[in-house]
């Protein structure tokens, strides 16, 4: 059964709709909105006066003082509590600020995001009072710039496989840290490193290697940096390898406890992924504005190109998907702000949806601008290059899809395994069997109902009710068919993840548009209602197709093609060679 601790998305995998989790759509507190709007105004002014995105991109560098200027505006301590010298904004306010910074420049957003979305987030989430007092004021003021050191040459998606090691010194006062971290944003400018390393822990008398998180203050003996990396996009941000060679780290600098580093890393990334998702919304808004400007100005065949259906279709799709993306971001940040314990799937879903939404938006913007869009004279090709990384960093969209599917199926999988055992021991298992059977029958006959959406959106709610039940049924089929092997079935994982991400996106949109109708009335919410209806049509088609392809698909053929291609070392055909 979905337990009270289960998150909204986890419950969907049981066929349960916990509508109290996502209704009503969160409202920003007036005082937070006022503060955030003031900050946004100052960011826009900073953008006009200081930011030279195209120049920085060309030079693959921004002046170091830009960070000091952002620090002077308080932007290096957005989420740090006021008592430690920060602005003390909640996660939703933080996301809105990151959205605005990203709209100025990708490199700037990544520099600031790496500093606080992930760089010193471990302190905020898991740091002791002493650690917070020692580091946060200097991090919030920008005196210390932070970097997040997880990735290594042989450890990217498989975060648990890191090779960096930390050994306790003989006097028990320090750890000696050695290892190489790769592609570290802010590397060479950072003075505070959140470093993940393997340490020995003893569990039940047995020695094991487990990940531990360390706060490392630099500069200090043993820390060196690789040359600055040249990149496709976000070129003005600092990216370096960071090498740790027998660096002495006091035991007081362990964050979250010895052996708990993996949980710390994941907890940080659950926040970081939302900062990234919010940034995507900010850039997509720019792309929409630029596209609209061109659609209204450019004439071809004696008409503004915006009058043509194919341009309208592009612009409406960009607006629709950005609205949905924004709805997901601010729903999920609200889950954090109200103190939910688990939002890992929701955050991963928002990261995947928003980064793909942005990629499509910057690509379509170039298409609308035609030849001009491709020219360096305009910022649009840079937006495209800058946007590309979002589908890769903070967890590739592939690994996050696998995470969404497997995390969602974990609970039902355990329940089914328990049920199978109970059936083998019928006397012990009677209660379990009947509970399970009753729930299934109820679910199949009655489904789950949504009571909190606006009656005008009844049809939309009905499709969600239907697909939620179907998701849980499909999950059960897959688990019975594959058991633990489901971990290896990535074609199926992708379909399940895409369905779950679409469902979450739809719930967030349904909730937001319900609120719009309740507050503004149907006439004034005409555009939002159209967005919701259009998005549901798009998403329903995708979901239906994903369900259908679960059993009838070309997976075996695709595997064969891939395997043959590996064998041949690439594309093996040439019409001019027999
Ligand atoms: S930083 C580098 C980013 N790297 C990654 O994101 C690594 C991706 N890999 C993973 O996330 C993990 O290794 C995976 C786990 C998921 C693959 N929350 O057996 P497991 C629990 C809570 O599945 P593995 C960068 O790019 C799980 O339930 N818990 O583990 C920065 C289980 O718990 P239990 C989680 O198979 C760039 C346990 O962990 C989570 O090894 C700079 C083990 O799980 C989770 N999420 O693989 C960015 N995941 O044992 C700056 C797992 O209790 C950006 N668990 O069952 C700034 C923004 C700029 C905006 C710009 C806009 C234009």
C-alpha cells in the first residue's frame, strides 16, 4: 500500500492519487513575492549594466569581478538563512531568482547555481550548527565560492562508483583525501569544496567502503586544478578538473556523518535539479519573446510570418510546454518549502521535462528566425549551445528516467514479492492476500477520483484518473513478468518514466489552472484553460502510445540493430560499395 511517507509520484505507481499533495496550487506569500520581485528588478538592471553574454561567450571567460558584483547584491546567499548572512528565501523564491539569472546568461546562472544549488547545499541540508556558523556567512557573502565535487573520470552517472578515498589519520583528527574530480564548475575559483570520497566504515564488525561527504576549505596544500575546459556552451563559466593529493581534512568537516555521503549527494541533487529546471523556464521565456518579435515583424509572401499556421503551432507549443514546466517547478519547490520528506522523483521529473522543453524552445526559436537564427550576430545560437548541457548535467535525462521508473516501482515490487511469499505460506499470508485483493478490486472497479479540480476541467481530471490506474496495472504486469530483472529492462523503464513524468506534469497543470479559474473566472482564464486542454491532448497521446508499446513494440529489432552496429564499429552501409 502507498504509505503516508510516499511522495505524490510514488503513490501514482500504486494507482493512488493523493490530491491533497498537489491541490490547491501553491500561492507565493506576499512578503516573499515582494522580496523576490525587488531582487528580480535588480537582476534585470545588473543584466543591462554589466552582463556581456556574447562577449563573454566569445572570450570563453567572464570577469571575476562579476561574481563580486552578484555577491554585493546578495545573490551568493539566496537560500542561506538571514542569521547566517543570507537572504533566507524559501526554495520557491530561490528558483524564481535562478530563473531570472538564467534569463541573463547561461554561464552566469551555472556559476551561481554551482555555488549554491549544489556547492554549499550540503551545509544547508545536513550541516551541523557549528559547520553552518563556520562557513555559511562567508559563502553567503561570496568571500568563499563553492564547488560540488562528485564526478570523476570513471564515475559519472554511476555516482556510487567514485574512486576518491579518505583515510583517517593515526591520531584520528584528520582524514587524508586523495582523488581526482572532473568537470567541476567553479573549480579554479572555488575556496570551498563539497567533496565525496570513499571511507572505511565498520558495520556489524565488518569493514566496508562507503561514501562520505567532506567540506574542504582552500587554498590548501594538495589541491591543484586542471586547465580550464573549453566547452560547446556555457563557455564563460569556469570548469576544471580538481585534484586532491593527500589533503588534510579535519574530522569536524564531515557533513552528514561517516558513510552517509551518497544520501547527502542525492539530497543535494534533488534540490539542484530544481534550480536547473527553473533556469530552463527563464531561458525559454526569452526564446518565446524573441520568436514572437520575429513572427510579428518578418514578412514573407506579403504576410507576417506569425500569421502562418506552422509558426503559430511552434509558438503555441513553446508557450504550452513552458507553462507546464513552470507549473512543475513551482509545485515541486513548494513541496520542499512545506517540509515534505521525499520529492526526489518530482524533482527528477521536473529536470527532465524542463531541460527537454528548453531544448525544443531554443531550437524552434532558431527555426522561426531562419538564417538569422544561425548567425553569431544574434544570441540565439548561443542560447542553443548553452541549453544543451541541461540534458546532461545534474543527472543525465536517461539516468533520471531510469531513476523515476525504478524508484516508482520499488514499493509495488516489494509488495508483490511479499505477496508471493505469503502465497507460499497461505496460513501466514491470509491478511496480506485479502488486503491486496480488496485494494486491487476496488481500484479496478472504482478507480481513484479527483475531487479538487475545477468542474470545467472534469474531462482532463477523468483522463488522469484512468491513466493512473493503468500505470499501476502496467507496473504490476512488468514486475510479475521481470521480477528483479526490471533493473535491466531499460526500454520498459523509459516508457514507464515518460508516462509518470507526463502524469506529474498534467497534475501540476490541472492544479494551477483550477486555481486560475477559481480566482479569475473562466473568461479571464481562457488562455490557461486552452493551454491545459491542449497539453492534455498532447500528453494523452504520448501516454496512450507508451502503454500500447509496452507489449507491441520493436524493441528486439532495435536491440539487434544496435548490437550489429557495435559489432561493426559504426554505420556499416554505403550505397556505392557492395
Ligand atoms: S554534478 C554531478 C551530477 N551527477 C549525478 O546526478 C549523478 C547521477 N546518478 C545518480 O543520481 C545515482 O547514482 C543513481 C543511483 C540514481 C543512478 N534521492 O541502488 P540505487 C537512494 C534520494 O538506485 P545506484 C553536476 O552535474 C535509493 O533510493 N534517494 O543507487 C553539476 C537507494 O536508497 P535505499 C536516492 O544504482 C553541474 C540508494 O540511494 C536518490 O548506485 C553544475 C541507492 O540507490 C535520490 N535522488 O544509482 C550544475 N537516488 O538504499 C550547475 C538514489 O534506501 C547548474 N537514492 O533503497 C545550475 C543551474 C543552471 C541553470 C541553467 C539554465 C540554463
